[in-house]
C-alpha cells in the first residue's frame, strides 16, 4: 500500500489563514497568498503534526476529509511563460478524476522516504518532468519559493487535499517536457495564451489550476 503525509483538518483550521479562505456556495474554493510568518507557521505545524497514513483501501484517507493530504503544488516558470499539461484518454495515468483536465501545477504526495516535507517537491519534479539544455539533461531546479495555499472543495479530490503553492524558476534556454508518459502532453504558455485556450472551451482547467492562475499568476505584480 502507499502512504502519504496528512495533518488533521481540525489543527489546520486553527491557523490564521483558514479564516480567510473564500467559500463558494458553502464550499471552500480559494487560493490565497500568505505572508512569510504564516508560511513558516504552516510548515512548522505540518512538521510537528504530520502523520503517514494509507491513501487507499477501507481505511484510506482518500475518502476522509478530516485528514488533509498536503501537496506541494508548483508552478514551473521561465521568463513570462509557465508550464501546463493535459492528461489525455489513455488508460495508464493514475488519477482518473483529473483526466482531460488542463493543469498548471506540478507536485504530488509527501511520502515516508522524503527527508522532510519540502523535499518531496524536487523528487516529484524529477519524476514528472525532464529538464534539458541543448539536448543534455540538467539538474532539477532548486529555486523554489512558497507563495501560499489552495483549498478547493468543489470536487472529491479537493476535499481531502491542501495545496502549498510554490513557484519554481527555470533558467532561460532550458527545455521542459513531460517525462515518459505518452498520455500527457505538456508545453510552455503565457497567461494570454492560456486564457485563449480556456475560453475556446476545448481546454478545461482542473480546479486547483484555475485558482492558481487567477490568484497567483494574473495577480503576480499586485
């Protein structure tokens, strides 16, 4: 079985940021930037209160919103562009609930073998993306900045996850691509190009991505 890091929702709800989360029709749907002191407090809380529990099965946390699975959710940027990807109709990708959705965040669950929570993000970047310069692989970027949180309860995925929004800055001329998954296509885009894709109706962003773009990308200079 597969375990992941979780924190009690009751504990997270006591942190200052939780009271500022916006609700839509009674359900949390928010992406908010956090001041550095609140980011430090959140990370300290996660490290202090973390537990590792099974994700799936009868006792799995996938159906238990009282336990929040913590996800580092990274926007991979390069100058004025950011990386997006779309899961296609193939049978081999793991998260069926997000198929055919357009995504901008890269990340995943924090696992027991991660030395500390934030170490999970470079691991996930290395597992999901390849970075090359003139055809030669280069190291996963280490320029990681935590910006805030995403909480979205409009779907079953969001009810059991809390996203820690990060930005990962990639050096110019480095090519970014999906690593070894024929069911996923990825490319770099600008905000304007992203909005054009979405407004056509042919590309539907998953919930976290819509919140990420609206609250952390479009308002980046605010």
